[in-house]
C-alpha cells in the first residue's frame, strides 16, 4: 500500500463518518478516520469505545477524575466503587469548615 492508498482510505472513512450515529467535528472525524486506516478495526465504533476507555484510564491515573468528582460530588472514584466515603470506612465523619476559603481544597 502507498501514501495515495492511505489518503484514499482516510478520505473514504471520513465521508462515511459524516453519517455516523454520533456527532463529530471535522478534526475528530479526520483523526478517527486515520485511526481506522492505521488499526483496521472491524467497525469504527470499536475505536470510539477504545478512546473512551483510554480517556477514562488517563483521568483515573492522573487524578483528574477524583479531582472533578470531589469538586462536584464530594467523593472520589474509590469511594464510589466502595459505596462509602473514606471517613465512613475509617469509622468516623470529618466535617470541613464551609465558610473557610481554604476549607474545600482537594485532599490527596
């Protein structure tokens, strides 16, 4: 296969993705088309699933998921999996000051 074949495959997949069941901007469609050409999955949906798994794993490993969960829900992913907060696991409940500017910083 040649560069011309690659260009043709990416462009063809890009056109097909315009009719996908999910909305993609032009850049995302082109990137997905390139991944389809390179990885040759049975369906492009497989790559979307892989991308979701990769993004999720990246957020878990970097602590970004816990940071966002703590900010929005006052919980972490581990607490979600355990079904209880760290304080409940330790047998107590620590209350943070609500009016202190520094009171709700993310705790590692």
